[in-house]
C-alpha cells in the first residue's frame, strides 16, 4: 500500500453572482487566504488488475467501487482498514458498484451465468439478488441508510420502470402516465427522484414518496426536465436539456416552488451537479469560447470557485471537492471557507487526480492516474485516525 503525505499548495477564492435572478442576488468578489490543508493519501490499490475506481465513501471510512481482477474482469469491492475485499458476483464474471451506506451495505449490478444483469445488495460478505420487475435485468442507482435501494428494471413488456427495493420486495413505483421512468437518487426518508415520460410523451422530473409520484417538472411547463439529486429536506436539482448541447438551465425545486440557478451572466449552459442538506448547490457554468466556471449557489447568491474548476460533491459543512485544470492535467481540490486548495500528490508519477466524494469526517475519495491506469485513492485529514 502506497501512502503519501501531501500538503495543499494552492489557495484561490473568487466569488461573484449575477443580478438577473432577481433582488435576492448579490455581487461578491474577494480573495481569501488561510492555512492550507494537509492530508495523508492512500492508494487503494486493485483486486489484482490494473484499474480501480470509486463509487462512494461512508462515514465509517469504507470506500466502495469497482476494480479489475487479475484475470481482467471487473468486480465490485469494499475497502476498509487497509484491505480491499472482492464482493464476488451473482454467478457471472462482472460486478459494478453504485453506492454504499453507513451500515456498510453496498448496491450495484452483477451478471448471472446467463449474461443478464441483476441488482444486488451486499452485506457482511453475502450478496443478495434483488431480482427484477419481471424482465431480464435490473440496475440499482442509489441506496439510503435504511437499506432501501432504487434503480431501474425491465418489465415483462420490455419497458424500463423505476423500482424501490426493501426487505426482499421490489416495487414498481409507476410513471407519470407514460411508459418509462428512470431513477436518479433516494434520500433517507425514502423519497425517490427521477425522470418519467408523461401521458403527452414529454419527460418530466418526479419525486415519489409513499406511493405517490409528484410531477415536479410540471412547474416549468412543457420543458423536458431531469431530476439530478435530492437532499434530506426533499429539495431537488432539476436540469432542462435542449437540442442545443451548449444550452442547458438548472433549477432548485422544493415545496415552496422552483428557482432558477443563474450563476454567471452570459453563460448559456448551467450544470448543477450536487447539493447538501442546507440547499447549497455546486455546478459548472459553460459557454462556447469561455473557460468553464465552477460555482457554489445558495438562495440566489453565487460564489465562483474559479475558472476550469469542476466541483463533484459538497458536504453538509459546505466543503466542496472536485478537480481543477492546470496545463492540461486535472488536479484534485478541496474548497473550504472561501479557499480552494490543491490536494494533488507531489509525486510526479501521478498525472491526474479527481476528488469525487467527501464524508462527514472530511475524508475524501476519488482517483489518481498513474500514467494510463487509474487507482482509487483516499485522502485522510492529517492527525485523524488512519484505518
């Protein structure tokens, strides 16, 4: 196991927002400096192959992901206390992990001997087949702390519907009147968000809870809306893709209504990618001919994280992780209290790094490229107990 001590090297904080979203928006611009973070970085290694990636980290410091084995197949793994455990398969050769909860339960899909893939729940060394909605496959998307799993499955008619699996039973949660529904996320209350075809053939975002599917995309009229993520308060990130790939709008929906996320004047594409329980949203503003801008948005106020900054996740403490680009390479960062700090390892053998998730203890997981292969990595704040 390779361990490296890395010191954050860069501090950058530029914050601003536009006034087109209404009177609640303000303009801010400041430069902040503070002590740089220090981390121990742990190479998670592989299951004997050349590659490992990560799907998430829980608050126990367990990391879940997928790795190649010595014989070249992809298997799911859980990494804990310095060891990577192979989850096995449902009888076939491949397994992919979608997520992990704080109980150490993992979900994903695994292939059976007949070549069809089924969702699974893995716990304590046992992989349970979640079954299907009557068709040939099922693919989990997310799992919550209660072990509820959401995903998509093929029905007997060959259609794709969203499911909720709990306590051994897979439930078809239905559609908004059309024939298809695709999941995106589930929170601890069991609220599922996703996108469904309506009776008119338009795709709208939905939020499902206790048997009722609410059309939250209807708040934006006939626009195609996609649900991206939901927090513990039931707030949902929506996006509205268009036929023009360089044009997209993003919104935050909750029971009070829908608000557009307008981080930068003149930028035509806004990709909101994650939110926390405080309603803070991170994403990327894009426009042809201009550098991408990472942003943090809350209640109409935008803080720009900087050019060529790509946030991936935000904690409930407002800590943001992702990657920023320098001279063509991606480098992992953490943004905290107005400061963006580079946490790419100093070893020149590492060419790219991306931080993908952060837990409540400030542990960060992502991956680093070592030439062409990539390995899952873990950043642990210096002074914290090392697993």
